[in-house]
């Protein structure tokens, strides 16, 4: 065998530690970033957290109408953008202060305290019986028939009555408590989802079928069995997977957590402005005295030099994160200004690639910086991913906008004369949106709205499709 040498010319991306650090910081959410910075401050004595002394000494600085939108802008006056119930400053920041005085930390007792407003003392005792016979996951720890007989004899009530109290628990808060099995638990949670819940009717059909096929994620088999498109099955399965298979566990966790927006957008001087939220924009710097001392000597220990390098990587990575987040959000707000003013029907088609091209970065960078990052607007707080919408084929409008149009047409349909899917397609066509009747039916089901014949039977007001 003859050996030989050959040369090849090519390009290869080498991920330096600094680049890896920047990529990792991009994809962290606000809480993870805070933990990362706190850990760095504790382990690296060269780092220090910058304090915004000017903002603390001059409160009116944040109310300046002529705000610049640089990377570390101050927020505008709260009343200019705050939305009731959506602010990260709603209530005391101390979570213990958000717990009503005297509220028990026992999860089962908290459920009973909620039911005490609806049930009398006798029925409340029956509810307590069911909760006592639930395991940590929230399921009954014995066969339903046995527990029903036991409760009926103990409380001298009929089996139907004690079962009705279990149903109150099953369909209460949290939904799925005191369920006999996974199917009953998930169906109860599915029914309790607020409208609209895209894919809910189909998800209920899947749960009422063979759960082994669902567990195997056999989408073609599910689509064939239910006579629907595979894409619809995938959407319904995603909804099922978002449910809580162990409803008792969240009762043990802290439920007072709130979403803290990373960026804020507000309208002033006839234009949209964007600023980073200082609460999530922690500015870290290197102690100048230490840095200068290390630069002026060649005898510094290697661990100190390593700390200096790591400190530089962190400060540069944070700057890249904040600048990328701000630039990305500016493009999103500019493209979706119609949505911020008019709502869902004005949600424009927008892709990651379009934003990436606008800011001169790679699509994967935009994907990382928009994941688990939230934008506070006068319309509410949204994850940045919410603003990306698929373009409807052959049109200059997004599918999400068309879905909102379908909802509006149904909500405003004549009393006693609900619009059929074909009629809705015709009305949309007059507005320049040409979609098939089947597409209207798909959007209507995703909105959890019953067909026209059921709406006519149930009354003039559009009714949500029944689950189960």
C-alpha cells in the first residue's frame, strides 16, 4: 500500500471560548442570566456589578420624553407603557408578601380553602376525603368503586353525590385532581383550558383513543385512524404534551412567579421606542485597579490572568447579548407596529431570516435571542417568538391574521344565522383573502369554535366546541 501526502484548502469555523461564551449568554432566559452573573461575581474577584447611581439619584431622569434608545436606556415613565396585570412590578417583589395573611402552606388545605366558597361543611368534608386518598401526583390511590362505597358509608350520602364532589375536584383548580387515570386527568385539563385552545377537539379525540399510539408518537397512524391531516395531529399532540400529567405536583411549587420582560416598547412622539429593562440588564465591569495592576506586571500568577480573561469574555458576551436583543426587538417592533396598534388581524408575516438579514446576523443568532425573551407593550407582554408569523400561501398576510379575521366574522355573525365555513371563505375573499373552506374549518377548530349547525342549535352567541 502506497502512502502519499495531499493538501486541501477549506474554511472551518473554530469556536473560541469567547464565542462559546457569547452564544451561551444569548440563549439564557432572564433568570438563568441572573444566576450566571451572580455565580461569576462570587467566583471572580475582578468583576463588579455596576450601580446606576444617576438613575437612583434623579428619579425624573426616567421620565425624560426625549429618550435615546442606546443599549442601556432608562425606561420611560411607567404610566406610558404599563398594562394592568402585566407589569413585573405588580405587587410586592417579595414573594412571601404576595401570599395572603394566614394562608396555609399545605397544598390540600389550599384546595379546600378555595372550595369553601362553594361547598357547605358536609360536602367540604367529602372533598377532604377524596384529597386524602390522592397520591402526591394527584391520582386516587385506590379503585374508584371502593373509595365511592367507603365515602358513601362514612358520610351517609349516595354514591352519585360523593362522585359529584370528586367531579368538582377533577374539574376545579388545579384541573385533573382526584382522577382515576391519566386519560381522565388530561381530558379534565383539556376541558379547563381557556379559549381559544388550538387543536382542543382533535386532542380530545386522541385522548379518547388508543393512548399507546399517542405514547409512540405515531403521527401517521393517528392521522389515519382519525381521518385528519398529519399536521393537525402534530398540533393536537403538542397541546396534549403541554398538559400536566401529575396535577398534584404544582401545588407543592411556588405559583407566584411572574414573567419579567427583557425589553419594553412604547409609543411616544409619533414613533415606537424600544429600551432594555434595567431589571434584567445587569451591567458587569472589571475592577479598573485590578485590571491595571495585572496589565503592568509580568509576575502575576496564571490563575489571576485566567480570571481576567474570563472576566473580559463575560463583559463582552453580555454587551453582545444586550445589543443583539435591542437590535432584534427594534426590527420586530417596526415590522409589527400594526399588531401593536390594531391587534391580531394586523400581525404581519415575519420570519427569523428576515430579521437576521435586517440586523446582519445569522438566523440561528436571532432564534437564540428571541427564545424565552419577553417584550412588554401597551397591548400586553409577549414572548418575542410570538411576533413571528407564517405567510399565508399566495398572499401578503399571515395565517395568524386570517385566523383572527375568522374569529371576528363568527363573533359578529347575525343572531340566529351562524355563518357556514363556506360563507366565511366568501366574505374573506371579498377582503382579498382567498382561502379554501377546509382552511376556514381548520382555523375555526383551532379557535375552539363549534360548526355553524351546532352554533345554531346552541344559540346566537358562538359557542366553544365541547370536549370529551
